[in-house]
């Protein structure tokens, strides 16, 4: 059994990103895994954009609560649309605000110590361009998520999926994607 935190970053609750998250959640729960869904666009989860000039505007108890969610999860599942070659700003802000020095990593005389080791992550993204385009053009996005953001903290990315041409997919093709996501949830 593993505890799973699914983070969604799409402003439309009716979008396919949320269907992917729900499908993953349902399949994982069916296997007996506790799952929490975190929609970054829900008002209760919205964090102000990080500012260094002033004290953080988000209450420290809310930050501790978010750190607890991340700490207690064995697996993170990030679901988002690809906008301008990467995740929406709200997801990157979530990383900036929460994966902080002293919580996710720390600097020592010997270098960086990764504080979130032992955790895994799956990245499930949607896009409108053909999937083949993403194998080349999104290589920098894959590298930044798998090696720079998450691996820097000790998290191993086990899946990185970008489902392209979403606007042109019919219901049968969308169902196949959801079936694949359900299988990923049981790995």
C-alpha cells in the first residue's frame, strides 16, 4: 500500500486533466491505496505567488499543512496541460512555495542533501500538438521535471506521459488514455 497525492493544475474542473486525475485516483483506491486529490485552482489550495521582498503572505500553518501532504505521500502524481512548453505557472509556483530549502533539500558543506528521497512521481500531461512533436520539443520540460525539480529533492520520476492532439481525439481514444492511466495507477 502506498499513499498517493494527486496534484491537478487546470482551471476547468470539466477538463480532461481532471478526468485523468479522477481515473488514477479511483484505480489506486480500488487497490487499497489512500489517495488525496489536490486541485491547485481550488480557493483553499491557492497560494500567492512567491515574493522575496516581503514576508510570505500564505499563513505558516497552511505551509506546514502542505508540507505534511507532501511528506506523507509515497507517490506524487502531477496532472496538467502543457502551456507554452511547460506546466502552468500555478504548478511551478506550488513547487517554488513548497519544495523549499530545509524541507525538500538542504545545502551542506558536502553539497546538496535530498530530503524527499524514497518518493516517486508520475507526470501526466495533456497537449494539443501531436505527441511526436513533444518527444523533441518537450525534452527540456522532461529534463527540468525529472532531473532538476524532482530529482534535486530525491524524488524519482517513474512515468512521464504527454498525451498530444487532445482537441482532435474522439471519445474512443480518450477512453484508451484513461484505461492506460488506470493501469499506471496499479503499478
